[in-house]
């Protein structure tokens, strides 16, 4: 949350890393026939953020895909 409040999306962990890692987790869960509905939903959110052009930003940039949220602007 500090990244979002500071409008600082400098990557410490990228959106695209979450897409990759959650994809791996979901692949293993599928092979084990183990349901992970919240992980699947999170994966879709991170994929949406990546598709919207935020893939190389900090993972907190996933918040940018939710309409109606007024995000802080970076201090100048």
C-alpha cells in the first residue's frame, strides 16, 4: 500500500513476475486436482494489469485495473 499512496510503481516485484509465478502454482494445483479459486482470480487480475501495459511496474500496480478507484498522483 505504501507504493500506491506514494504513486510510486518502481518495481520491487513486477506484475509480470506474479503472472508467471501464479501460473506455475495453478499448473501444479491443476495436476494435483487441488482447487485454488482465489489464486485463479488473482492470476486473472495480474494478467489484466499486464495486458493493460503495467507488466513491468511494481506488483502493486494491479490496483490500476479497478475502475472507480481514485489513485494518488506522484509528488512533483
